[in-house]
C-alpha cells in the first residue's frame, strides 16, 4: 500500500503556493434554482470572471481559543479552525476579494479555483479581476462548486478556501 506522506503534502502545497491562483465566478445554468448536487468534472458552465488570490498562506489546525481563520466543515454546523504558519504546511489558505463593480448585475451560480491562469497580452498589468475574455490559458481547475443563485450587487465580496492537501 502506498501512502502519501506529510512531506509530500507539503511539497504539493509549496508548488501550488508558487502559482497564480484565481477564484472564478460563473453564471452556471440559468434554470438552476437549486444547484445540482455534484458539479460536472473539470468545467464551468458559463464563466463570468476571475479574481486573483491576494492572500496565499500556510496554515495549521487550531482551536476555537487560538485561530486566525475559521471555515465550515462540509454539511452541518461544524467549524474548523486554523492559524497562520511561518513554516510550509500541508494546508493552504487562499483569499481573493471581488470589488464593488466586479461581475456587477450578474447572477453567480458557480465558483471554481484555478492555478496557473495566464491573462491575455492586452490585459492591463496589475489587474486582479479579469473577465472571461481576458483569460489566455485557464490553468488547472482545482475545485468547482455549484451554488444557489446569488445576484451580484455593488458590494465587495470575499472568496476563501482552505486546501487540505
């Protein structure tokens, strides 16, 4: 039996942390009032745009008394707690902020995390939010989530994810 070791997980985390990470929003299927239970592997239905993760940090499990981040655990009310780690670990915290006008007027039904996205040459340098037509190469999709419809209104929103590797 082959077992992935913690050092191997840390190596994966280091490799992912070194790549650009983008959270992508999509329209999904306009007929969805309740999202399908299982996303279609490897593809978004109708991408709107992506926001570059501006925080990518190593974290380790923590307690409710001593944490920097908390995240829901699957279904139910369970909460997992994490704290920042100066040393590489097998857990990554990623966060991207979508601005007030990013995807304004759209209805978001899907969210994905991509590593290794590249932008088109005409994309102004330093842009953290890119539209679907500014994606030169999509990179590798790491996660995909279908959601209940969420209309975008002019407000700032944050996407975050803790990757256990």
